[in-house]
């Protein structure tokens, strides 16, 4: 580590204690970035991610925040300022899924999903906008459910459509500073949210792809790594689907 395309750079990955976020953190560290491994509840997972990075010769610190809370996000960035003194790449991976019928709309679940999936990336990007400079990168994680909403996925799908609008707006605003902003749109992926899906749900998503399987977190991380790299300097405001040509 330290010799890759991200050598000398610092990356923050939210939700890096497990799932797709962890795979992204490991991948960016493999490319030479020093990592701020963010977590909310998965302290043990984040410590493991950081250990995996250090064991492979990289550098990592862990940072905790409920991203739905602006004060906690501010403190998270202050910790990175203190720990690394710079920031180059920000990946908004943390997110929560949930669903339910329209008739049973639940206020608590609504607030939770809007908080983590919408306000969270906004708070993170707002702090990032004050720090990122020429060559900076923001990568936002959306979902194929933004393209193919299902019965009951309305709120989740809407937050993931919103992410794409934010990407396009931020790309225009931050491009003036030399910062690119892009979206990666995963389909069903494991490790990650699909870990606890019932067998029938998993089979549904496997059958939806001509590859007959769901994606791996590493495959999503590879796409993020490209967007984070200097090679992606002219890609901004883009949404890249990584879902094995699934039609759902
Ligand atoms: N896996 C899929 O099938 C799939 C498909 C399409 C899109 N995506 C998107 O990919 C991204 C990563 O998903 P995943 O599969 O890795 O999900 P996951 O395994 O369920 O992990 C969710 C992550 O979000 C973090 N998080 C939850 N609440 C938080 C809060 N209040 N503050 C800060 N962080 C919080 C969790 O951190 P803690 O554990 O530390 O609390 C965890 O790291 C999400 O944006 C998701 O919408 C996933």
C-alpha cells in the first residue's frame, strides 16, 4: 500500500464497518489512500476494517457518527482534520433500507430513512465541500430501486432518486473547484443489505440478472475505486449502474 493511484490521499468512507462500505474502504486503501473508516453502531466492525487495512500495510483511523445528526457529522470531520489534516475522497455509502405499505406509513421509519439516506449524505457532502480541492472526489451510493421501484419500496426508492439529483447539482457546483461528484447504483449485493434477505428474495434478484447471481461488494468497490481515481477526472455528474444487467 501507499504506492497506488491514491497514494498521499485521504479517503472517508461512511458505513465502512460492514457491507459495501467495508469493501470500498479496503479497496481504496489498496489503492494507497489513508482511510477514515466511519461507523455508527458497528464499532467492532469498523475496528476490524481498520485492522485489515493496517495488516495490509495501510493507514486507517475510525470515526463514529450518526450521519442523520449534523453536530455528529461536524465532529466526524473535525476528527479527520485532526487525524489526517487533509481530505481528498468522500464516499457516501452508509444507508438504510425499509419498506411497507402506503396505508401503514410509519412516521418513525420515515424519519429514520430520510435522516440516514438523505440528510446524512447532505451533511457529509456539506462538510466535504469546505475541504475538498482540485482532484477531490465525492461518490454517492444510490440503488437500482431508484430505477425500478417495487411495491413497498417507495420511501427508500425516493431517497435513492434524490441522491442522483444531489449528485448532478453538486457536480455542477463543485466542478468549479476541480472536484468530481458521481453516483454508483448497485443492484442486489452481498455482503451488504442482502445478507439478511429471505432465500426467496435472494433468488428473485439472482433470476433478474442474466448472470444468474447477485453482485459482490467487491464489484461495487471496484467501480467506486475507478471514480475515486485520477483516471476518472472527466467523469462527473454521472450515474454508473453496477447490477449485472438485472431488470429490477
Ligand atoms: N447491498 C445491496 O443489495 C444494495 C443495493 C443497492 C444499494 N445499496 C446501497 O449501498 C449502500 C451500502 O449498503 P450496504 O449493503 O453496505 O448496507 P448494510 O450492510 O446494511 O450497511 C449499512 C451501513 O449504513 C450504516 N448506517 C446505518 N445507519 C446509520 C446512521 N444513522 N449513521 C451512520 N451510518 C449508518 C451502517 O453503519 P453501522 O453498522 O456502523 O451502524 C452500515 O455500515 C447503501 O447506501 C445502500 O442503500 C445496497
